[in-house]
C-alpha cells in the first residue's frame, strides 16, 4: 500500500534519550525543560523572535480569534482544512467567505474589500499547502480598514517570504505540528505573535489565564504542549534538512516525469520558497479526477482529496456560492509524498497517472 503520507520517525534511541530526561525530572507538562528547549531551538531554526508551542495546531487559531475577533465577522477562505472555519464558528464569530485565486489557490485579495462590513474584525487567511497569500495586499487592506490579520500557516514550516520566515507576517501566525506535517511533535502546534504586549496576552490565554501561580489576568484555556510531544520535536528537528531534501527530490521527480496534459498544480507565490509539504494536482475535470483516483486505488495507491469539500458547503454554514473553490475542491488530489517514498513507488504513481492521457 502507498498512502498519501507517512510520519517521519526519528531513531528510537534519540527519542528515548529525551524521554529519560522526562523520567529523571518527573515533569510531564506545564512548560517543562523540553518545551522550553524546543521553543528556543525552533526560534533559532526559523529565525523568529517569538514562538509559543501548543498542544495542537487548531487551538492557536482559536486563541487568535479570542484575542482579536470579538465575536464579529471574520473574512476567510473556503479552501482550507475544516479547522480554519470550525475555529471561527467555535469562537462564536461569523465566517464570511471570499473565493480563491485560481492560480495560487489562496484567498483572492481583490475580493476582500467587497466583503468588509461594519461588523468585520479580522481577516483569517490560509497559506494553502504552504503557498503564501498576497501578504502585501492583505496588509494594506487590513490597515485601511483597521482589521487584524491572522494567518493559518499550518503547512508553512520552513517557508520564507521576502527573505524571512512567513510566520513573521500578520498579527498572529499559527502552525501545525501534527504527525502528518513535515516537522511534527506527534500532536502539537505553534503560535507566533511579534507584538510584545499581545504576546503576553497570548501566553496567558494559552495557560488558563494565569498571571503567576495564584493570580489570573482573565479567561484562558489549556493549550500547553506536553514534554512527550516536545521530545518528539527535539528528536526530529536535527533531521529537517534531510527530510526537506528527500521530499524535494520526490517533487522534482514528479515534476519531471508526470504528463500534465490532464492536470496542473498551483503557481508558487513570487519571492517565496516551497517546503515540499504536499503535491496537489487539479484535474481538468471531475471525471478525470474520479478516473485517476479509481486507477490509483486499484494499485493500492491512496491519494487524498485535500481540500474537500469547499468549506462554504459545511453543514453548519449554509449554501454560499464560491465557484473557484468549489471547482478546485471537486477536481483535486494530493499525491503520495513522504521522505521514505521509494522511486519504484513514485514510478508506479507516475505511470498510472500518465496512462490517463
């Protein structure tokens, strides 16, 4: 079987060496030594001033919305993982969808201003598959309309934009360290906020609102990462260059050998790099996608319809037309991509797809 992804696992002795530190200290959570070490090393690796590790990649979005959205309307994309929209609804805000650019697949910045009302408080945009939004345009719109910008950067570990980490943009950026991501902590995430005062608020929000051990600054939630998750992250981080190099090799092989007569992929945003986190194809028609998926499955190859459905069709949203997002979500498949994917398996994927044309 060839799945769409496999988690990278570090040498088990490296992981158990970190676990021994947990056993020695007998501290499992509440920002132990390993979480602090991971945060420090991630800031160095990503060249960031601030980064807060969390227990998953969704709760940082909820915290950002709690801080900035104030129960208002949040302009967002219909083409993202369900967590983006679910977080808005969960925080009792109203998602206002703006369709996506047909080339980059990120929110169409030219349509944002028409969606702004006197109830709009935030823009929550996704860097889709690690592909940057039009950050300059979004920033300009936000400043002109006194809006906050939150970036769902779940897929963006290691992505740079204009020579610096993509996490440095927006009022808050969030990342996922889920086991399916290129860097992971089994389950986890991060929140990046470069405003010092807001960073202090974020820190309190992620720790039940604590202000010291016995005082509270306000409402909070438990978003803390455990020492076991941090141990996984610390074990994997030294191998990131190996992981990215391996994935790039596979992406290059796909690019070179696939026949793009029946499908295409997104356009990479200018002044940015790829971290090779996903390999999405959009087929020329829904029928081609169905045929491709069927033929791949016959050979025990299991791509993923990622993202499907277009989020404007979620059962708790209603029926809103987003034609570009809907069309792409009907025609998309993400191909198998992981560090250990063999060339033999790559050839099988490629030959199966090329036989469609």
